[in-house]
C-alpha cells in the first residue's frame, strides 16, 4: 500500500475510534443525568410558549386558551426555583403576572393585549435566564 493511502487509512481509523469514544461519553452522560423536574418544567414552558405564539399568529382560540392554562400551572410551581434572591423572585412573579394579564386579555377578547403580553413574557424568560447564567 502506498504511504499516502496508509496515512489516510490511519486517519480514518483514528476518526472512527474517536467518534466511538465521543458517543460513549455522551451516552454515559445522558444515562447518568435523567431530566430533573426543573428541566421538564422548563421544557414544557418552552413548548407552551411556542404553541402560544403559533396560536396567536393563526388565531387558534382553543390552543391559545390551553397554552395559557398550561403556562399558568407551570408558573405556580416553585420546584424549579434556583435562587432565593430578590431578582430571581421578582422575575418569577413577573412571569406569573404576565400570564395572568394574558388570560384576562384573552377573556376580554383583547388580542392586542395578549400579543403585548407575549412580548413581556419572553422578555421575562430572557431576563431571568441572564440572572441564572451569570450566577
Ligand atoms: C424566574 C426565572 C426563570 C424564568 C422567568 C424562566 N426560566 Fe427557564 N430556567 C430557569 C432556571 C433556574 C433553569 C434551570 C437552569 C439550570 O439549573 O441550569 C431554566 C432552564 C430553562 C431551559 C433549559 C431546560 C433544560 O433542558 O436544561 C429552558 C429551555 C427554559 N428554561 C425555557 C424558558 C422559557 C421559554 C421561559 C419563558 C416562557 C423561561 N424559561 C422562563 C429560570 C427561569
């Protein structure tokens, strides 16, 4: 076999071995850390916020109401609280208040209010996450 080909083969083998090791590490990691309650709740938050936006865009009243209710339930859970400081607690209550306002607007048929509420809600996600990341 020519030298160049042998080198290529060696590279290929190294790459394959490394890929296996990498996958092994990933699998081992994912097995060791099952999703925590916080992760499950936050994932639901993310999904429901997406459904909320979609419902607002296409005017799907049923899904709008359902996603607001689901977000309301999630917002009353406290198991995901990470910090007991003022800023964190303020964002948590901002989150709850945004949801309550949106529910009120939805009941009154004020969709502009619901849309504004959506923007406030996502700002709260971002503000709180900034706090979480910087700790
Ligand atoms: C008051 C604070 C707060 C608010 C508001 C908040 N989050 Fe979170 N979020 C957290 C904390 C704490 C975690 C867990 C981070 C950790 O432990 O590393 C988290 C984690 C997440 C994760 C990652 C979950 C995972 O799999 O690791 C997602 C996605 C997420 N949040 C989405 C959202 C969305 C969408 C919103 C708004 C609708 C939102 N969050 C609002 C505090 C908040």
